[in-house]
C-alpha cells in the first residue's frame, strides 16, 4: 500500500500521456525540464529530469502493452516536495537489478539514490504506478 500523498497544498500539478516508444523518453525530459523551470522549483532540476527520464524509460522498456500508453505526472507541494509518477499498463512491480555484463538494470538504483522516497503500487484494474519524491533544499521556498 503506498503512503498517502503529502497533505500540504499543491502549488503545481501536471500530467501527460506518452506513446510507449523510445523517443518518448527524450520528449519527457524536455517537458519536465521546461515545466520545472516555469514552476521555479527550488530543487535540483537535473536530478528531477533524470528521475523522470529513468522512470519513463523503464515504462517504455518493461511496461509496453499494445493499445496502451504511459502517463507521467508531477506535483509540487507547498513544502517544495516534487512528486514524480509514471504509470504503465503492466501490473508486475519493478525490481532493481544490476547486469554486471551490460549497461542495463541501473535505472531504479539511480532513482532510489536521488529520491527521498521511491515506491510503487497497483492501479487496480490495469497496471501500476512508480512514484518518486524529491525535496528542494530547506529555506529555498
């Protein structure tokens, strides 16, 4: 069971659907950077872009089902916490792993290292959502 979203008021909220194709990863990176810049989020924008990028890449790579798309959402709460969520139609939960022979399998480890929280939960009738939270430095509000 996921922990509830912060009870703090939302400053910003945005979401968008993407096709399950590799070029969606780059498009998501560009849109996340643009959105966080417009919001003037006080955290590390590069880290947030990397987190979103890794989660979208995982959804494209492991969550693809014909006729479905992935959803990327971001919320900034009044306490400057950024929540990044990526939903895909595959119900299997992600497992962090490292392939010692290759480049793959490190995405969730990278996300876990950058985020203050990382969790995933079932969406009930279809798929799952992976949620990461990042905080802006205190005193930057």
